């Protein structure tokens, strides 16, 4: 049996059929799931997906929502550009089509939707015959066909796309595409479990004992390190939060005021705010790894003598413990604030 037919048969018997975005093939619902599932596992996504769908059941609701609410429901999933693009794409889809499209070409023209995501949605919702190539599928193909070289390199990526297209069956595209996803998240996950795989008979990595070394990892470069001081300023009104600029790291999220690294916290606080004498403490910091650098957060807690009115309520606010769950906060800042005593 061919690669595709083996996978289709396996998917129908052993694959996933009851994920929340499989309840119907509405392109809006499938799109949101595909964006959430980029870089994030199914088990993590499911509760976020359910909350998001309850609040924004259709593309019109998402298009006209306050951006803060979209970010709040995304908070903790990371890669916040995805949430900002999601809303921009919803607005463009409404303006261009009055609905969320399911056709590959229209999807590809929306922000945040690449070739593989557009293909997945068009297969599931428009019956198109298109190849997907996300991280999981790259791993499956590199192992099965013994493809060397880091898949992030253009020549390797081009080869994988050509292979993915050549493998497409004539029918059963739904089961085939879902089968690739299920295989990549299950038997052919990073740690291979070949005993559960339907394709071992023809798998190069299985025969060569190279499942642990394929796909070839990204060439190692040490991530640059940055240190930033985060100020937890507390008053009787709660903790002072500031809105981050709309683009860049943690764009549009609520975060803590920042201090340049290495500056004397007591002096820096005292310069800007009326503090209770002796209330400045430095706490153990945190580390957070982004794609391009590693952040070391220094945490300085201080008590304000009087709660200043926010200079601009759109950009500054006081937040109490109970408010935190309704606000879009970066995951490490949320963890930090929730770990502090009220
Ligand atoms: N990963 C990416 N897309 C997926 C899907 N539709 N179902 C399960 N896992 C996925």
C-alpha cells in the first residue's frame, strides 16, 4: 500500500476524531485552531480554544472585539503576534468577503496565514487537494524518507514541499492530512514510538536507527542574554501595570514598569515615585526564553506611599490580584504576580 493509503487507513482507525475544532468544518473555527496549534500542543490549546469560541463564536465577533479582550484570552499561549494578526485577519476577511474564506488563495492573502496553514484550512473546509508542511510533518517526512539537513534551510524546505506534494492522494485528503498531524503528534513525535507507527516497513529512520538524529537539528548558536529590571509598585489600589507598545516583544500586553539593568533599585524607584521608606526589596528573578534571546528579569518590589492616579488610563492602570485573570499579561509576569502575597 502507498504511504498515503496506509496513513488514511490508520487515521480512520486510530487517529483523532473528536477534537473541538472537528465538530464542524466551519473555516473560522478551523482557522483559529490552526493558529493556536502553531508551536503549541493540542492539550494546552483545548481550554484556550473553548474559551475563545465561547467569547468570539464567529469572525464578525472577533473583528469588532476590543483588542484587549482578544489578548486576554490569548494570554499564556505566547507568541502574541498570532493574536494581533488573528484580529487583523478577521477584520480584513469581513471587509473583503463578509465572512471567513475557505479558499487557499484568499486565505494566503490574510496576515498570519502561511502556505501550510492555508493548505490545512482549504483541505478541511473547502475539499482542496493541497499539501501541508508544519513542524510535525517535516519530522515525519525527514525520518521516513531519510532527508538530512536542517529543515529550516531553504533547499531542505523546498525539497520537503516537493515531496509533500508528490505524496498527496487523489481522494481522502481529510483523513490523509489529519493522519500526518496525528502521526507527527503521536508515534512520530520528537521521541519516536515506532511500535505504534503504521509506516515502519518503509521508514528510513526506523531501518537505520536514526529516529533520534532526524530531523537534523538547527545549528547551535548561543542565544544572546538580556537583563531587565521589573518594578512591582504596590499601593492600596493594587500593582501598577503599563501597556506595552503595540508591536514587538509582548506587544499590546499589560506588563510591569521596567528599569534599566544594574541600576540601583532604591534610587531609581525613589526618583520616580513617593515610596514608603525602607520598602524596596529585590526578589529572586526569573528567566524566560524567547526565540531570539534569553531574558533575565530582576524583580524589585516597593510600596508606594500614595496611589498616584495613572498618567494615562489607556497606558497605565492599577490591578488587584482578582483583576489579573481578566488582563492580557505575558506568562512570566502573570506567574510572578500570582506568586506574590496579596
Ligand atoms: N496540529 C495542527 N493542526 C492540527 C489539527 N487540525 N489537529 C490536531 N493537531 C494539529
